[in-house]
C-alpha cells in the first residue's frame, strides 16, 4: 500500500485554519513484480565438548532432489512452465540466463525426471483411488514421440465429483483398448467418454 498525503504547507487552508483529515479515496494499480532468484545458505553450527571431545551438529536441511541445489519453489516453477505453459527446457534456460543463472536445458530436464520419480508414490496413490470412485471421465490425445519416432497417446482420467476430484495423466505408446481396459479393470461406475470404441469394454 502506498499513501499519498498533502504537505504540511498544503494542509493550511486559505482561511488560516489547519485542515483535518475526514476520509480517504483508494485507487488500485495492477503491476508486475519480476521473479527473484536467491541463493539461501543454510548454516549449521557445530558444538564440541572440551572434556570428551564429542561433536554435535543439527541435521542438515533436506532438499527435494539428491545431489541438487534446487529448492521446491524453483522445481515447481520449472515443471509448471514445461507441462502447464508448454515452455521447452531450452527456452527456460535462456530465460534464467537473464537473471544471471547458468542452468542448461539438460539440467532442467534432469530435475523434472528426478521430481517425477520422487512423486511416483503420489501417482500410485491416485491409481489406487480409481476402484473407489463411481463417476469418471476419460479421454486420450495423440502426442509426438521422438525416440522411437511415432505417434503416442496421453490418456486422461478425471474424477470430477467435488469430494474426490483428481486428474491422472497416463502416457502410452498405443491407443489399443487393452491399455484402457487394464487401467480400469477394477473400476465400476459411470464412465463418460467420446465415441472411441476402445472404451466399450468398460461397464
């Protein structure tokens, strides 16, 4: 919040009296604050006993990825830029360089892969929820794969009930009905899809 006030001179009325505040007006301004990157040093104090020479140090801060300095906020930004806003890693690398950060696209890609591995238990927990829900939306969309060069598919499963809402993305090199049938073999409920016949095996 920024306050704008009269000077002491301006508060003097032409009649000779000092003016008093009786209210205020507010005007909002929408601004952009550029991103800020910081290096946070976590300093641990070491203690020793002069009598027995034992040493104690508090536990080190655990970062999300092994052998990486990347904090959770930075990893979140990189992953969102890639998968929500479709910014390739090489473009993100160039953007970071404007903030004097030298991070290659291969480093960013490695972070994303390590983060996916770290979050894999969450994915398994979501798959475990499918047999427990009674209303599901499903769809599949083609995606290009470079190695091997072919068309693959990203399957989507959306639990849309307010008390159990979540989305699962499932990558597969095939659009065969056997894939979706295997994923939904324990699901029993209302399945909303398009006209693709691959879903016909579901109850």
